[in-house]
């Protein structure tokens, strides 16, 4: 499995077959920020699920496309955060 342990689910998961881009919303003193985890799921010989951060040659363009879509989605999430903050401040 992934070495990153998250206690909450991702804000969004994008998929292309076994490939994924997980968008994580994080909080800090300066406000929310987003990070993206790119990976591939697979099962071992016993059928146990795992995630990997390495990709075959044939997967590289697909993971690059997922990264581009994730970038666009993060921009949308950030814009939503700004709108929510403006509404909370009465703007």
C-alpha cells in the first residue's frame, strides 16, 4: 500500500483504468491547500490490493493526462473555497 497514511478520504479521485489521481484537501494556518497523489493499483499473487508510484512506458501519457485533469480540478476546488469564504464573510 501507499506509504502515506490519510485519516480522511480524498476530496476527489480521478481514474483511468488502474491509474489514479487522488486530490487531497489539506488545512494549514494559512488556509486550505491541495496535493495530488498519482499512482497505479494492482493486486499481488494472493489478491491483496496495492498501490504503486511507478508506471510502464505505455502508462506515461495516461498518467500525464490524469495529472493535467487533476491540475484543472484543483483550480476548481480552490475557486469553490474562495466563494465559500466570501459568502461566510458576507461579501
